[in-house]
C-alpha cells in the first residue's frame, strides 16, 4: 500500500453534508413543536468554521489547498529544519500590514 505524504488530507473545508452547521434536515415529519426537524450530522463533530484537518488553519485562499500546509510542504528539507515559525509569523504579520496599507493608499 502506498504511503501518502504528511499533507495528503490538507484542505481548508467544512463538512460537505452540513456545511459546518453540525445538523442536517431530518426525515421526520414537521410538527408545531418541531417545525424544522434536524438531526445531528454524522459526518462531523458539530458546528465549525472551515478548517484544515491536518493543521487547523481556517482561511480559504485561492490557489491553495491550505496556505499553512502548502507553505511548509514547499520548503526543502534543510529549509524546513532551519525554519522558525515564530519569526515567520511576525514577518508575515508585518508584510500583511504593509500590503493592506498599500491597498488602502491605492484605493484613496
């Protein structure tokens, strides 16, 4: 049996059955006391936002299955060993602030 890579299941998504609501329409008849019958979704653990099952990151980014997993997967082994996630997070935060400021400057 072939071994899958560590990020084989990395994809930011919600449950396809309940769309993250945690409940689905029940097949029982609607009543006055239960006008919209629902049952617990059997495909997930309850209400949740989009998230990657590998790392937990939740922002959907066009062109990426999961931005965090795809970033880590793109590094060479030597780069991955030297990678400092905390300093990267700080640098990424500063880069996002600069990009947003430029975006606002362009819009004005």
